[in-house]
C-alpha cells in the first residue's frame, strides 16, 4: 500500500514522493557496494575510453595543420622559384610576417624551413592517422569492457533485489497480502527491478561518462582558446535548467506508468487464474473490456510522457545547434583575423561536439533515471514494509509440545480496526483432543485456526501452547509442529511426490507412500502411468478436487505434527472417499491435538469438544450428545443436515412429462 504522503493530486505528496523515490534510488545504487572491486571496473574502463576519445581532436588538429603547412610551403616555394632574387629581398619581410616566422631569417633559412614542412607533412599525416587508429582501438576495447562489466554488475544487483523482494514477500504477514494484489507484487519483482537494473547498467554509467566528458572537454576548451570557449559556454546553464525542469516534471509521470502497468498486470493475472470461471459465466467480453480499459490508461500515460520528451529532445538539439552556430561565427572571425589556425578551429569544433553530446545525453539519462527512481521507490516500499507478525527480540525455540492449547479472552480485528471478527473467545484444548468448529460463514472458524500458527496475532488476549505464549517463541519452531490442510488446496508445479514432500523434501519414498496411504491417496496415485512421478500441472490442474485435497492431507501428515488443523478438508470429495479419509484421520488424530472445521456435522460428531460459533463468539460448547440437549443452534444444524433432507426429498413432486 502506498503511504499517505504519496497520495496523488497533492503537491506536497508529489514532492514527498519524488524525495522518497530519489532516496530509494540511492539505496539501489548502494547494492553495487556488495561488489566493490568489480563495480569499480566499468568506471576505470570508462576513464580510459574517455581519454582515448579526447585525444582524437588534438590528433585531427595535427593532421590538418600538417597538411595546411605542407600545402602553404609548396605554394610559397613555387612562388619563390618564380620571383627574382632582387624582388625576393623586398618581399621577404612580408612573407616571414605572413608565415609568422622570425623576421631576421634569410631567404635560405626560409627555404630550408618550407622544404622541411613540405617533406614532413606526409610523415605527420601518417603518424597522426596511425595514432587515431590506435586510440580508436583502445576506445573500442575499453568501451566493450566497460559495457560488459556494467551489465554484469547490473544483473548481479537485479539478482539481489529480486531475491530480497522474494524473501521479504515470503515473510510478510497475511495482513499485508490481504491488502495488496498479487499482480502489484509481481510487477515490482519483475518490471520494476528491470527498470532499476537498466539504469545501474546503462544510465548511471552514461551519467558518469557524460560528466567526465563534459568536465574534461571544458578544461581542454578553456586551455586551448579561452575567448572562444567563453563565447559558446552560455548553452550549459540553459541546458541544465531545462533538464532539471523536465526531471521534476517527468519523475511522477513515470511512477504513474508503473502503477498503471501493475493494474494491467493484476487484471491479466486474475483473469488467467480464474479462466474457468470466466468461461463458465461467458464473461469473456466483459473481461476483455476490463483489460482494454487498463491498457488504455497505460497507453494514455505513456503517450503523455512521449509528448513531453518529443518536445524536450528537439529543444536540446536546437540549443546544441545554436552553440555550434556561435562557434562557427566566432571561430571564423578569428581565422580571418589570423589568431586561429584551421586545425585549431577544427579541434575546437570537435571538442565542442563532445560538449554538446553529453548535454543531449542527459535527456536519455533523465528518462532512465525517472523510470528507475519511480521503480526503486516501489521496490523499497515492499522491502521496508513492516510485518504484523514477527519474531520478537529474544524469542526462543518452542520445545516439542504435548498439545495443550489455550485461548485466553481472544479478540481479533482485521487490519487493526473495524468490527471484531472474534470476541472474547476463551477455551482450552487438552493434549490429544479433537476440537471441532461449527458455525455459519463469517462466524470466525477460519480466523481461529489462522491464529494458531500465528498467521495473525490477536488484537486482545493471548494464545498459549503448553503454557508458552505464541508471541514468545519463534515462528519457525511453532509452525514446524503444526500440520495444516487448508480449505483451498494449493499444489505446486512438479510431481506428486514433490508436493507430498513439500514440508519435508528429505523424506524417504517409504514415508511418502505411508502418508499417501493414510490420506487414501495411494491407490489413485498408482493409477497414473508415472505413479508418484506424475506431474500435477499448474495449481494441480490435472487432478480432481478430491485428489488434490487428499494430496494436501498427505502433505500435512508427512510432517507427523503434534497439532493438526483441518479446514473443511473433506469438502471436495464424494461420500465414499470422505469415509475413507475420515477413517484415516480418526486414526491419525489419536494422540494429537486437532482442530477441525467441517460443513457436514457428521464428520465432527465424534469430536472431544465441539465449539459452535456465531458472529465471532462461542455460543455453545461440548460433545455431540451434550449439545443436542443443551444447544438449540447445534440441534438446528444437525436436524437441517441429517433429518431435514429425507422429508424434503419425499415431498418433492415427481417431474412432469415434457409436452410433446
């Protein structure tokens, strides 16, 4: 659930949301600290690649100046050959001034220098060209190494984030899952983690590279030609203000994209999970409309962001082109004035591109950062979520229990508010007793059995096992001694053997078979060609309801628990199978404290203690014979189930023949 400070539509909430997302992004970057040495490698390689890139314009300048000097030297030598010596003496000072050579040089010194310039030009061209190739190869090599290690580091961080998320989700209490949709949690462990990974693997490296290239380029520009640098530097503050503004605007938009993507994923997940119900009630068109609505909302938000950035990038390139135009004008004037060579101007132009490139790159970095920060905020909302049920400091291990359960004036409210689901429930289950829970839907039966393994904690009162307050012992040591068969049977992808051994993967085949036999599952398992190696399919789709329920019973029995919880565990089987399971359960419940919820009163008539609940309170308790005499509610349930059916069936009129 989102904290109140991030409520949509509130400026303060948006500012708080951005601050929280930025803080979450910093925490995500800290995950790189787990891989300190290898995390530094891409940045070392980045420095080498950037220095190699920065060397090229200086080499280009050397090439252009060498070619220019060679051409000028040839032209001047040709002219000197055609000018008589008497005239040369008069023109020599002008030639030396034009070429910026010492005024005291003689004609012979000038010819020697020009001959050397003409001769050395091809060698300088080859040397500089070879150097450019070497630096290009270095840049390519280290750019590859930088990209490889950055990707490896980002994948490692994504691996850690997904594992931390999964572990956290596993440990969050039931109340958290009651308030959050499965699709929302799935999208955070997949798409949100991927957004963070992309920024850490690409965006963060691009950001550091852009800042490094920008700083180094500015330093070179000012040391090369400060006047020209000052003439073009005006674009930097303009671009920075532009990017900061767009960053503030875009980040909340990316958060909304992730929220709408999660909503779309929730619709998809719920539809696939309930596809049989959808088809049975012919609700395909309605589900398609629901999905289309969620998809439209996502598309509208993405178009809003696209509209924003399609305005940003042309504006960035406009600013860059204006800076280039300034350089062309000021540099051209300097060349005409003789204060700048063609090679120096070309060098400056190339370095100016290096200045514009990181500025333009900031647009893409902002996009990635906005997405990653919004996703990081959603990830750390889960990682920072507080579980309602945890091991308290100093909690001890629960020793092997005898099975005395005590509810002491227990009251329970879901999410800490609203009407109580249980009110002052007080009873004791002695070791080895079978306690049956009866009552209408919503009477609190399931809540009672959910409190036993501490899926929830009581709002008031306390529970004890053999005198140990459940809050004083560790969850693992408590739940390890409880076998549970829930009303909704959940099987996992894998074989029948894997599902039975879910709580004890190390169990032997003999133990697994014994548990299956006790749950009346062995015979139907052997009817499959692959026996215990039969795949059960997703959520046990290849098995009937009764078969799934018997596997769930076998899974619980394999633990050989001291406490058994059976939540309507025979509701999905026929009468014959129910009788088989009930006989097995009767044997297995001996010596164990068992809590049984059943809709059919016939399955609990032999219980040591029957609790009749109504609106969260115990309205009657006792054995079957006692309740038949003392509890009108119990007697009514009994009569409606076992007595009322026969007269109703007898009174039913025979069906009339259909008209021809």
